[in-house]
C-alpha cells in the first residue's frame, strides 16, 4: 500500500527509468533487493511493512497457507452472483463485513466496498445471508440461489473496480502508480469521504452518513441504500 520499488544501476547515479515522484531511499526500510544480470538493482522499500514476499514453487501454490483460504478475484471469470450468494449464505455478519472478508472475495478494500454497496443501493448493515434465497436451500441448491441483490452487487463491484483501474486507483495519502504518478479515482467517489454531502442519486434527496463498522469508516446514504 505504501511501499515502492526503485531501480538503479550499481555504483552509479543512473536510473534505467523515469519517475514523476522520487523513490524512497531510506535504506532502513529496504527489505528486498533483486540484483539483475543487467547490473541494475530493484529495491523494495516499505516503511509501513505492509508488503510481504515469499518464494513459492509454482506447483505448490495450491497448498500455500497464505493463498489457500483466499476467495475468488472480484474481476475473475468465476466470481458471479451465484458464487457470492453461496459464500454469504447463512452468514450472520453484515454485508459490509462479508465483502471485506478475504475468504469471501479477495482484494476488496474498504473504499471500494463502500462504493460498490452504494452502486448496488444496498445497505452496509444488511445481513450478508440475504444475498441467497432460502427457497433455493430448500430445493437442495448448495448455499441457496442468488437473489437480485447478489446480481446487482456483483455488477456494482465490477463497475467500481474497472472505473478505479482506468483512473489509476485512489491517491488519498501515499498511493502512487508504478510510474510515481497519482491515481485519480478519489475524484469520482460517490459516498466515500463525503459525509454530510447530498446523495448523488437523482431524486434521492438523502445525505451521506458515516459510521464505524468493524473498526472501519463506512459511508452510505441511509435513504437509498436498503
């Protein structure tokens, strides 16, 4: 999240690539160095220690404990309303908490969950189990059948993530692209960090509210998100 890579040639000041912002050079936070055959060094610097690297044989990926429990990628082909409903069926947690659970879906952060829930017009307080029908469970469908809520939410997740990727992500504090440039998706937030502002849904007339949920700030419109 806050780490960065810098590339330089050993014993010279030459950098094989150009960055719009300077790379961190405090050696105390250099955690991994790749020495390339070209003579260049690729250095991973991470003051906050969020980054993690582990060398794993390709044929051992399926058994790696750090990866084995991860849910599907939200933009992967297998992630659809049926899979999300199956993962949330019977859960007694909130929908917001379920989406932040990396075992349900991998890689969704707090900002994008808030934005996706708004796009789907679903309350972050809604029970996650409501994404699956009880009727489907009675018919023997594992986890139940997906409700319309599940379909709307998956579509909203796809929309938000694709918009964020095109905008280069959200530079709220220290996020940068690999080139060092800022991301711009923060200028497109519908609810995140907009507490007290009018809801942007046409004809809604509600106000964006904030509350703390599972230790994280949740932004939503109580009027149009049900």
